[in-house]
């Protein structure tokens, strides 16, 4: 039998509430002297009867007895004493009771209390109170109560505990129901579901779970949209070279003299397809942790090798590349050297692409706050402020640059590679002109390996 969470919580709280109340009552009962309380009640009734009879006579006593419970009046008897047996106030056999005598003077329990009281009409009355019957009646009543709790209080406690437990169970099970329904909707592909607006008034840990759930669903929605956009962009980029290949084949079929040019064009478009597919595969593989092999390398030597390779191309365009690095410092990094090589090469070649004749590119490697800081800055046209983040998106080519070479995947690969190494990347426009890209990576201490 499967019991829902609501009933589990309700029964648990209910049982705990009842046990707590019962234990509290037991503790109170243990520390409370019931017998002493009974004797106090007996003394109070005797004292009040004596006082009423002494000041008002039998009529005043009758009024007092009407306020007592009916069964209590059966335990008291009052009768006038024969005048032949009493000698006013000084008869040693009939000591007149003092109504102000306290309970301390009656410490010794008696089965029956006998008191003699002189009324205002100078008549001596004999007052007899059967205390044993009172005690036996009280004990017989308490024996019938569970843990000395009266039945109305017992039922009231059970009912109150049920109401309290029901509220607590509802208060805990209701948000869990919302969360379960939210997961069910996400499993069905609905990424528009949000829980925080429904649960924000609770202001507890469940509210934090709802906020994290919304953040998770939002992130999934963002990744799903990005993946769909990536597939759309890839399909669009693949159509362009394929369309050119078809056109070249059509021209070759029309005129045989076009075959050499057609083959050359098909070769170029095939190379473009191969380059595009390679970049897409690299972009997809970065998300796989297995792609990040554990390697240790000198990031300074890595940057030096990249700069030397790109200098062959920059020299033909009369663009100077300046590399600032203290080669005396050890710059050991941990990660995938090949992937970071491609990442920095993409940044440097992108800077060269937007650099005109006579311009310079500056590459620097420093250490700040136990992190490597690599800055690559060009003197090109820069990027509009509202498009600085866009250049790191897949196929994120900036139209204002006027350069259409490439697919816009280079900097996207760079960003993923840097983030995969627990690094950070940020692009800014330099005050003196050009684009500056700053990359930070964690330092690996060899002596901590």
C-alpha cells in the first residue's frame, strides 16, 4: 500500500503532537501533588462553612452550600447542640472552632472533621464534614482519566493536534506537488514553467529550490534555443558551398571548357566545407570533459610559438606583433595544450584580420592574483559596445567590420575552451582604438601536484 507524502507527514506530526502533549501533562502531574490539592479543597470548604455559620447562622450557610457541587453538600451535616450538654463557650468537650484557622493547623488528615461553631443567635452548632468520601470520590474520577486528563481535554487535544498536523502536512506537501508537476511539464518539453512566482511568499528553503528550478529550466531553455539556432546556422552555412558546387557542376555540364575552372571551384568549396565541419566538431567536443586531457605545459612557450607562426603572415601585410612576457618566470598551466593553442591562435588571427598595413598587435602575459592574464590587443576598427558579447557567439560575425571571411566560429571556440579550463574571457574597446581581449586562467603550482 502506497501512502502519499501528505498522509505520512500528517500522521507523523499528529503522533508527535499527541506524545508531546501527553509527556508535558505527565511531567506536570508528577510535579503536582494531587493529594495536597484535595486537602486544600477540604480545608477551604470547612473554613468557608464555619465562617458562614458563625456570621450568618444556618441561613448564610445554606447560601454558601448552594454554590458547592451537589454531591459535596451530602458530605456535610450541621445540627444544633443540646443546651443541656453545653456550658456556653467554656465547655472543654465542645471547643468552639476559629474560622481563621489555616490549613497548617490541620496537617493531620482526619476521616471526619468535627467543628463546633457559635452562631449569632447564641446557638452552638455541630458541623461534621466527611473528608474520606471526598477523597475517594476524587480518586475514583482521576482513575478514569488517561494520564489524568479529562475526556473533553483529551478529545480537544486530539482534534487540535489533527488540525495542526493537517496544516503542517498541507504546507509541506503542497509545494512538493507543484515541484513534481513542474518536473513533469519539463519532461514533456514545456520549458515555460516557472515555480518561483507561486512559492516566493514562503521565504524558506523550498523557495530557494523553486528559484533554482526556474534557473535550471531557464538555462535548459537557453541551451535548447542555442542548439536549435546553431543547427539552423550550420545548415545555412552548409547550403552556401553546396549551392556553389551545384552551380559549378551545371556550368561544366553546359561547356566542357569550364571543367578545369569547375574542378578548382569545387576543390575550394570542399575545403570550406571541411573547415566548417572541423570547427563545428571542435565546438561540440569542447563540451565533452573527455576532450580535456590532463597535460602540463608552459603557457609562455605556447604563446611564443603562436606569435612566431602568425608573424609569417603579418610580415606580408606589414603588421607588427609585439609579445611582452617575462621568460624567467615559470608559467606552468594544466589542461589541453592543443585546445588552448587553437583558442589563442583564433584571437591572434582575428586581430590580424582586422589590422591594416602599418598597424601593430600587442600580446602580453602577466600574473595577477595567482592567475595568468593574457591580453591580445589590435589597432583595428574595434566593435560596437552592444556587440562585444555577440562576437563570442557561434556564427557571430559583426556586419560593421566589412570582412566576411570565416564562419564566426573561431571566437566561440575560444570562449568555450577558456571556460572549460576554469578561465574567463572578456572583450573591450581600447581607449586608443582597436579591440582588446583579456583572458585569465588559473595557475598550476608544480609543487602541489
